[in-house]
């Protein structure tokens, strides 16, 4: 209720700040700002007025806690604490830090450590209302639980609440259950709120204490709360109990108990009988090598040396959950982790295995390994360094590659630059055949500035150079997985004086660590937390629920009968249209008064009514448009959500798709409160909305400033401590002198001090040579040298020559040992300090993100920032192009707070891209694993009926393709696909007789015997020549502008050659993803020797677009020319044998599409056979392609060879003599300016002999057409 505060009543800061309060009823006054004032101005004035009061109130409160004055009851401490944390982030941090200290923890113990059973009924209720409830509200506040910098303090508080073996938690939780029971029995209005608050505390106590799940004493208390829930459920129904039910479900899962809970929502609509399957026995995980474990949380991301050498295959869970070694959510995460790791890490493991073995063994294992590697020999570790953020870095030297060894510096620089080898962040492996494999990345060249000239000089020495020496190269590396063993290995190799020539450096070009490591780590964290939302649909633990058609309930935030979405924001007459869960909606009215078509309107409403919404969008049907409308509705109704909707998380697989989605939100003026996470955006409009830009304006709290300053000082101390160890000079006399001074004071004094007579050793002005001079002399004795223990007390001059060498070796060994131990300590503490530094930085990022309406991030970016993003109070996630997203990536996007997941995609278009062909559905053996099956596809069409099937909506009206083109996918894949009226009005393709045609040929492809899985090696020069000629003809019509024509091909090998050929005549553009794929496939080095200035790298269609099919999904062009490539007697179609890829191929063109290929090779594929039948029926296939001359449209021009275009259609026209006067041609209103220009040149040149200059005498006419 909104009103005014009494003199004695305090204001609810949460309501004043956010306009809503999550407590019902609330004991504080809900006071709004004045109506004629903006909230911002009111807030500013209020801050100025109350700033001193807030500071003094906080100071007084802290003094009350820290002095332990007992004059006031302890309950007032927590009542005021609850008020203070609602003021701002700074006050919240100060309060929680104070409570987590000794005096604050004593206050907490005084409150909760008492005999609750001896209290009278009235005393129990009064204690709860006056003291316990404010305390619980304080430590369960969303901003407290979601704070990164408060994580340690919050953990300390909850450990105190839990007590040793749960001795404090058990009586406290029992008391809370008593209070809820009393409130129910007395028909109090707060029973629901008390139950929800108590269960939240119960859940957090269990979640934040690792041993709570084994405490048997907590299970009866959980059952007590379940009984109270049942009582309330019988009294008030389910409308207000959804959150409490959620907490009970979490407790039930964590405590591994079965609570007697009612089935609130019917989840099974229809039982599906799964197909009968023969279960093949698999060896369970564990025992294959030192990195094979039953629990994925114990598996190191990067392969170990024993794993690399292991002859046994890894345990890979199949797609059938009945055969997993663990059921439910744990099994789902286990499967996705192991398969994704095999797809990424497996290729590295096999490549290193091949490098370690002989040629015969390489041959036997060769077909499995398809990963390109570069190997550098003779590697030595020459120096170690310390980066304040990166930790240990080390310099390695290795021999220059044989082909450039001995070259001059300029040639070396050019070769390394053009080859793009060993670029910053490149993944490499330091391989020692004696038993070590250490994975590293190449350090970036940016280095922190140092304060002393000496330090600067040291930095330059360790910077590394690939071209300074004709025979040797050097780079600076850092560890991928820092650990004691890897630190020790690097330090040992650096200190080793022996031969290190056997060590190799293996580079994996194109494989970037951020593309897989964050996702794998995220899956491990999710396995530990077990807090994935929607798990009852994603991975049912009950075997009987594995095959169901689910009736998906509404999201928890919308489950109340009083809640409804108002679609007023979509209605052109600004009328209201309510959407309630499980209630019918007037879809006809929505479609009539909005810009949505029938299917889009239905999909939007059905998705709003379900906690998991699936929308299938065939090509051109407006998937993005529907997604943007969904965001608009959600934001328009966000204030209706009781505890707030939180930022909507928008996830896409590619940066390009994410930029488009966020730009559409801006374009439709839905909101400007958007934050884009990640640095790979190419959108100028989104630059001001990037997280790194927005966070610059965030003011740090006092705690954050103090913490960051202290951590900065600590990082400096780590760096200074490391450099004092002088590891790069360990073994030198200077370094040894410092060691003797610190650790061997007796011998140090004898060598460098003065004797009793005041004399000191001298060595010609070089004191540091004292040790070497002493070492070279001494009595030579045939006797056995005394032990080191004895020599420790012997004067250095009384030692024999052998004893001096022995004690000297001991000094060196101990010096190294002590230095390494100290270095290890620095590295270890640095990791902790860096983690704390990251938490402070992420806390400020989190504060920005919480204020956003929409947060845009790629799936990889989300996994990389999961520790921060999982603390967001977001309730809705929307994923575009969900059919292209790996299930592992989708799972890591499911933040614990989510109550609604909306997936928009098309499982009949491209599947997720994977590296290992043997794990894909296209492979016979890989179909058992189906790693390239997205979560979207699995929920829409479970394989063999095994898995939960979710209802989905399909968009049905396409607005891209001419009907003759859309027919190809309508009659094969989408029988309900309709054409919008606008597509029938498309103009004909200028210069062509038909808008759709397959130019058939029988010219064989190149490299026809290649491996099917290695798809980059296929090309067809004949099709390249035909494509260039056809594109040239189309562009000469003078009608098509930049981006109107696209050339597509399935293979990188063809794209590579096509790019070369086309760039000789046109300015072309190759998309960023294709550029990366070409480089990763090894075409970059080849391209280095062929530089063409016309090639323009861009992600936008500024010129003729040349692309692979896989990287053109979601895009379109007016005219598309397709090179099918495959032409062989074996009828091998390669990539184009799957309907998904054929679908994308046939659905990119708007006005016209031309395919060039061997129909006989393709006809054996079912979908191709049906497409070819349609083309034959329409007369759209043949060995000759008909062109037209705009001046003589009735005269066909038949071409079938590349040279025919020049012979029969010079300059894009024809060779016929024009009977119409030239002036009439030029002044014709039907001829475009450029086309008229083409007509002039082509027709005049047919009348004038070659070599005779053309003299025009009609300047006025020519000026009209731009000549």
C-alpha cells in the first residue's frame, strides 16, 4: 500500500528506490516521490538531504555492533541493518562486512543460539517479528546474496548460522517452522511470507555449507516445512506458493529426500512409447589414466601426458539417457562435458600422440587425427618473468623453421607476419618426451610499465623475438592451467644445465582457448552447484518420465491467477489485450491490430504462457521480428512482476546475429537500457552500450576503492618479491652471495667478512669472483669428502678441494630449492589475489548489468563470465538461432534465477558446428552421440522417442523468396509454408531468361578422392569459371548494386579459389567467420604469396559477397549464384547430402537463384532428387543457360561454357544489330541509365569494325543517360 510515513514509522528504502517491494506485508511505509517530480530529481535531492544522516546512522550502527553495548536489545541491531542495506551498495557492503567480523558474529550468535523450546508462544512470535525476521531479511537480501565482493563475508555469516555439524541451524530452523505453524493456526496474514522467507534461509544454509546435505537432523525439519506447505496449499491454493515450492524442490534434491509435495502443475500430457533399443555395454569412466574420473569435476580440462599416451578410448556417453552411468541432471551435464571435451581437447590429444610416436604408429592412428600442427624443435627455457595479472611467464628459444633458417631479418619478419604463426594468445604445448606436456598460450606484447630503468631493461630481455636471430626464435609463454607441478617443471627446465634439445613446441593454429575452456569450466561448476533451472524437462531423473510429451506450465513469475501480460504495446489502436496462463486469447484481434501475422501472433502468445517456449522459424518467416516483439511485451509488463523481471538475457551463437538483434531493439525504440557484453561487436550503434564503456561511469563504493587499492598494492608486492628472488641469475656468484648472506651466515662471514685481524678477501677489484677463486684452490686429498652436515661447521678455508666442490653444489641446490619454494608461494598467493581483484571488477560490472533492461551476450561470452552473470536476478532468457547452438553452450546459458527460457531457431536448418566428424549425426558411428544436435532440436524432436518433447510453434509466412524458389523447400520440408503477397511482385532477374535454373555439367571436381570428413579440400575449376562469367554478366546489366549478388559454395577449398578468381575483376567481401575458417584450414599461408589489393575484409555486404553456405545462414541476397562443386562417378555429395544444409542453400535468394553443378552426382540424395524433379518439371534445369539482352528480349542467348558468355553476350548484351535508332534506345524511359550505357557500347561495337574509334555526335542524349 502506498501512503505517507508517520513520524515514528520508517520508510521502505527498497520501495522508494525501485518502486516495488518484495515483502508482503511490509512493516515500513511505502512512500512514492512527488507526482510532479521525476524520480531522478527526487532521488538526487533526497540523497543530498539524507547523506549526512545515512553516514552518521551507519557509523552509529557500526559503533553499536563493535562496542558490544548491551543497553539496547540486539534485535534493534538487525532492524537497523535491514534499513541500512537498502540505502545503497556502499552501505550494504559496510553492513555485511561488519556482521562478518568477530563482534558482528557474536551478535548473530546471541540471537540464534538460545533455547527456543522454552519460549512461550507469544514470545516466539514477538522474537520472530522484532528480531529474527529483520536478521533473515538482511542476510537473504538479493543484493547481499548476489554480491561478488561480499561472497566471503556472506559465507562466514552462513557458516556461523550453520554451526559445527549443523548444531545452530537445526534448532533455529525448527523454531522457524514453529513460527510458521503458529501463524497458520492463528490465521495470520503473514503465513505465506514467513514460510517463503524461512525456506529461503533454509535453502541458503544448505547450499552454502558443503556438509549440510549429509546432516540427517535437517531432513525431518525439511519434512516439517513440506507439511506446512501442504497445509497452506489446502487453505489458499497454489497461487502464492510457487516460490516456496521452488525452495522445497531444491531442498529435496540437495538433501536427497522425497518430500510429500502435491503435483501443482500437470507436467505429462501424453506418454510416448520409446523405440526398443539394444543396450551396448560400455566401460564406465575411471581408471584409464590419471585424468579419467567418474566425476567430471575432477577432470583436468587439458590432457595429461598419461592421457595422451593411453591406448584406451575415452568414455563417451551416448545420446540415450538409459545408458548413462549417472541419471538426471548430473548425467546430462556429464554427457555434454565429456563429448564437448572430446570434440575440442581430443583433437589436441591425438595430435600430440602422433607427434610422440614413430611413423608407423602415426600411420595407424593418422586417420583419426585431422588437426593441423606446427612443430618447433630444440626448445629451451631461457628466462622466467612475472606479470602482475598473468602470473608466471617464461621465455623459450627454439630453432627457426628449416625453410627460413639463416634468412635475413627482413625476410624473417615478413614470413612470420604472413604465416600468422605464434600470434598472441595462440595455443601451444611444451612437449617433453620424458613425460611432460604443458599447455601454454603466447603472451601478448603489452607489458606493464616499471618504475626503474633496470626493470625496464629486464622486460626487454624477456619480450622475445621471432626475427632478431637468423637461426633461433624466441617467444614469451604463460601457462593455461597454473599448478604446482607445471610451475615446478618450468623452473626446473630454466635451471637445468643439461641438454633440453628433445623438448618440442607444438602449435595448434586456429584453435583458441576461449572457444572451449570457459564452457567446459562452466559445466563443471554447474555440476557442483546442481542449480540448473527447468531440469525436470531437460533431464528427468525419473526413468518413467524420459519419454513424454510435456504440458509446460507458465513461468513462476506469471503463475498467479491475478497476473496477465498486457499486449497494449503491440496494438495499433492502443487497446489492452490480456494474456493469462492457460486462458484463451483473442488471436484474431491481436493479428488485426498489430503487425504480426497469424503464426507470429500465436507463437508470441503461446510462448508467453510457457516457462519453456520454442519457436521454429523457417527461412524468411521473421524469427528476429517475433523475438523483438517478445522483448517489447516483456519489458512493457516488467513492473507487474512481484520481485522484478530483472534484465532480459539475449543470447546468440554469433556476434553478427547478436548485433542484429540488439540493433533491432534500438530501431524499434523499445529501450535504450541495453548492455552489450564482449569486444567483438562490429556495430557502431552499440559501441556506447558496451559493458566496458558503460562501467566507466560507475562510481566505486568506499569498500571497493579500499579493496582495489589494497589488492593493487598486494599485486605490486608479489611482483617485487618475485624479482628479488633473481631467478634469472640463480647460480651466479651474485645470486649465491645473497643466498649465503640469508641462509649460510657462518660461511658468508668467512668468505666476505673480515677476520679477527681485520683482513678481507680481495680479487683484483671484483668481489663477486671471491667464490670462484676460493673454489679453485684447496688441498687435494684422496680421502672421502666429509658430509655436508659436518662441513656446515667447518671453516671454508679448512676444506679440501673436493669438499669445496661438494659444499658449493649443496649451496647451489639449496639456493634453487629455496628460491623455487618462495616462487611457488608467490605464484599461489598471486592466484588468490588476482581472483579477488577480478571479483571487485566484476562487482562493478554486475551493478551496471542489474540496471539494464536487456543484456546481449554470445554463448561463449556468457560461459566466460558465468561466475558474475549467475548472480543476476534475471528471470527471462531469449536465445536466437537456437538451432545452431551446441547443447553444452545452451546449458551454460541457463542461469539459476531463470524462470522462462525462450528458444527461437529452426532445427531443419544448419546444426551446431563441431570439429570431430565421428561425433556427428552425419557419421554412421557418430549418430550414437549426436553432439551436433542442439537442445532446441532435442526438445522439438527427441530421437527414437527417448526424451521430453516440448510443444513448439512454427512461423508460416515467408517474406524473402519468390514463390518459385520457396516451392523447393515448401514441397520438401515445410508443407505449411506460405508466401507473403509481396514476394510475388519481385521483378525478373535482369539479363536472364529465368529466375531459377540449374546449369548442369559433367566436368569432374578436383581432388575427388579426398576424405569425406575433410571438407576443405574439394574444388571445381570449371564451376569457378562459369560462376565468374555469370556474375560478370549480371553486374554488366547495370542494375545490381553492392550486396545484391552473393556467390555461395559448400567448401572452403572452392571459396579460396573463387575468392582469388573473382578478386581479379571485382571488389569482393568475405565474411569474418569465413576468413577465420580459411585461416584455420591453412589457406592463409597460401594466400600470403598471392596478395590482391581488391579484397576487402568486412562483415557487411559492401561488395560482391562470397561465402560458404554454413556462414551465410540468416542472410540473403537478391540474386544468389551457387557452385555445388561435387562432380564424380561415385555420386558422393559430401556436405550437401544433409537436408539441413540443402535447406539453407536453397533459401538465401530473393529474386533469382542459379545453381551450377552435376545433377547426376546429387540425385542419389533424397532431397536433391525431389528438388531436381521439381526443376525438371518446370523446365529449370539443363546443360545450357538462357541469357537475355534487354534490347532484344525475344532472342534467347544460350550459354553452357565460360567462354560462351564473352562470345554470345559481350558487355552483358548481345551480338545482334539493332533495328531501332540509337537515339530511341538512349532516350527510352524503360532502360536504366547503366543498362542504356551497356546497350550503347554493345550495339554500336557490332556496327563498327574493331580498332575504329567510336565518335558520338549526340551529347545531349548521352548526357541524359550519364555517358
